[in-house]
C-alpha cells in the first residue's frame, strides 16, 4: 500500500507544492489514519523554490516527527 503525500498552500487548485511540514496539510493525521503497512512518499510536482532543498526538508521533517523511518 502507498500513502501519497502532497503539501502546499492549498489556496488555489494549481498552487505549488512545498516541503513536508511547511504547508497546511496535517501530515501527522494523514499518516496515523493510513494502514500501518502503508509506505508514504512525498510528491513535489510543482515545487516552490529549490527542489532538492524541499526533498531534504521533507525527509528531515518526516523522520524528525517519527512519521517515516
């Protein structure tokens, strides 16, 4: 099973994605609501700023919050 995480401002349908932990989506609630065997991944298809910084920040947030291993 996969848990597809997208984070952004959520102000308009085409708003850019941002790093996990920097948007308005409650990722902890989403992860805790998913089946225990779900593998989470973050999609940054329309990223604000530097993509690699957003990937690193997403990883740091998810592991630091205990939401990913």
